C-alpha cells in the first residue's frame, strides 16, 4: 500500500491543481473503490489532501510539498455485517 500512496502523492505533486473524485482516482490508479477510499482518507487525515464540498480530492491551497508517512500499516476499514 505504501507504494500506491507514494504514487498518488507523486501525481498530486507533479500536477498542481489535480482534482479527482473517488471514481476518477479508481480509474487512474486501477484500484477498487474500498482501497481507493481508504488511501484517499489517509491522505486527508494527514492533511496532504483535502476534500471539496462536491467530493473531489485536491491539495490544500498554499500546501508545502510533503510526503505522507504512515504511522501504522494501512488496511482498508471493513464493515462486516452480522448475520443472525
């Protein structure tokens, strides 16, 4: 996952003004929705990205180019439904 995070960060750093929805990010990086959402959420949590009102992911204005460093291994958050 760390290599995918680095790739996402690289794209945003190389293309100022890049603005992607989850669906666009999925297609660009060949990810399934759950993994893509988890990675983008991690980058928002680290303040590398922010999310617009319409759901697009962008670099914050005035952001200093930095790289995300995971403090814990990234794993998608799964919701498991219980069957009664």
